[in-house]
């Protein structure tokens, strides 16, 4: 559906710039959590850590 506004005034570039407040938009987004536990890295990361530790003790 196309809407045509006959009596609508044209938007100026100053008005467009005043509506582009990206800091406000970023502040309204939910904050991402930083995971700092080993389960974040999954099975591959956990097995790599275990493999590295076991190789260290095996070659020692």
C-alpha cells in the first residue's frame, strides 16, 4: 500500500540529524553478558584444555 501525503511539509536534514541519536539507541539495547566460565567454550574447548593438561603431565 502506498500512501501519498499532499499537505505534508518536507523533512529537513537538520531534523533528520536531530532524530539520529545513536547513543540513545545503543543505551536502550540490552547489555551482553560476558561469560567467564569453561562451559562457555563448549565441549571442544574443554577437551582441548584437558588434552593440553594431560599431554603436559604425560611428557613431563
